[in-house]
């Protein structure tokens, strides 16, 4: 299943041109390596569920950045930006926080609680200092604790 999901995500991202067949062939490995190189990841050429999540969330971010409409200022922009950074950090670590929206959804809270449990933190499901510090250390999202 991980192979097919990675192939699907790479196909949707334009890195893979083969068929989604669940077979790790030359085209699949080359596409994985091209993606890993483009993202600055270790080039293993190996499919995994974590890689599929990374590709999916990277695609969502890229698609969201194409939005060019006019929006009204959001008074909660800083809070939403922090939630978004937490969602990205959790996604990078394969905790499946749901869609990266900046909204503290039930799925995001569940991912936070799972991360807190795995790291020996109080399971509050809330964004607070200990969560931000730990997530920042592990995810490469060093700006998590800058707010």
C-alpha cells in the first residue's frame, strides 16, 4: 500500500510518469530520488508511508500558495500561523494532523495528543511551550518556538 500511495502522490506532483502498480521499479525509484533531492531529503529511493505523507502535504502547501484572491485581514492570523506550523511539523513527522489549514481541528488535536504521548508530555491536545519546543527539535521547524 505504501508503494502505491507514494506512486500516486509522485504522479500528482509531476515526479512520476509510470503506472500506479505497487511495484518498486526503476521509474519509481528515480521519481522518489528526484523528489527527495528537490526537497533536500536523504536520497534513499525507498517508498514509505512517511514519504507519502510528506509528498501529500508538500503538494497541499504548493496548491494553497497558488491562491491569488483578495482576503480580508484575519485578526487571528498569528494564532492560525502557529497552528499551521504545528500541523506542518506533525505532518513532517508522520502524525497525520489532517489538512494544513491553520485550524485546530479534532484531527490536529488527536495528532498533538499522540505526539505528546510518544514524547512523554502531558496529553492536552493543546499548543503550548513544551509541545512547541519538542516539535521544533524533532521536525526541523525551528521557528515553532519563536512566537
